[in-house]
């Protein structure tokens, strides 16, 4: 019986999906595991490419149901005690998942754990943070933009933060290891979030049960980022605004009215 299910959601990222699966095949986790690819009605041959990998279960959906719902479909296909949500645009080095698992096993209070994410050049990604609020969101965006522009103080801050194991409010859904018991206790991912913020909401629900979220640099995963968004940028931007609005309506209803007015003024109010 598999102890862990690796769930990979794919949407028109064939080349990245193949690279991800090759990395898992070349250096698989040591524990018994399943690999489940859930495809959101891709038209680029992703399904056929995934089916060429032996031992990979492919769930081909007939429409794009979104990131949260597709992950839930993958989770429900397995009975494993541990679930690893893994983006199709990631590369997994040898031993990385095992180290992530070791740190979660060593931290009984944690429901979920996320590794350090780096881009293709090895530069750290801000892949965890505080609960989304207007202030925290602004703070993270400012730091992120300064970091992307190479501002030295921001660069030093990101490097220090991503080299320290710590409890955080959320970790990125690009690579998130969660205990099935905890995930099922909160009803899995909230499917109102089609794309974006579903990971922050998921972690908030886990924390609401008194559980913690662990970020650990003991494991490192390469994250290419944004390939699905690049294939349909207009739709992705609209999905971001809908999810952003849904997040504030769920967690900060008073601020949601202000956000909706702001988006209406900018002619960016999401459609239902």
C-alpha cells in the first residue's frame, strides 16, 4: 500500500509535465507512493505524454475545473496517508521529497510542510508568508518587486528568510505536503478558488483547527513558474481577480467591499 500520493495538476504544460515526471522517475521518493496526474482538458498532448510513463495514473477531465477542484479529484483517487501537491512546472531533485517528508514526520504539530522553491537559475522564490490581509499583501508585493529588481536589502532578506526553518501562515501549493487526515478534516481545498490563493486558504483552514504549517529549507524544489498562465494570460488574470475577490469575501468581508469598488473603478471587477 502506498504511503504517499503525488498529485500533479496539468493544464497545457506538456513539456514541463514531462520534465517533472522524468525527475520523479529518475530519482523517486524512497517510500511507497503513487503518482496521479489530473489534466484540466489540455489540448497540447499532455494526457498522451503522461500516459507514456509507467506507473503514472492519469485522470483526464473533460473540462478545466480549476486548480483546487483538480487537486481534489486527484486526492480522492488515492487512500494514501500523505498527499503531495506538486505543480507540473517543477523539477524534483533526488532526495528532496524524502527530506520534506522527514521534516513533516519530525513535526507532529504540523499538518503540512513546504520546501524552499528556487527558479531555474537557483534563485530563491518567496514561497511562504503571513496570512493575506491588505497590509501583509502590500508588504509581500513590495518586497517581491524589490527582490525581482535586485535591490540588495530585499535580496538579503529573502535569502535569510528562505534559509531558516519556521512555522508560517501558508506555503506555496506548487509543492505542499499534507497529512490526509488533516486535509479531509477541512473538506480538502475550497473549490471556489479556480486559480490562485487556494493554497493560502487551505493553510488557513488547517491552522483554524489548531494545526501548524512548516516551511523547511531542508528540501529544495525547482519551480519554473507561470507556464499555465503564459498559455492563457487573459483568462489567468481574470481567474486571479475572481479568486482574490473570493478570498477577501471569505476571510475579510469588510475589505471585500473596498476591493470590489477599487476593481470596478479600474474596470477589472470579476464576473461571476
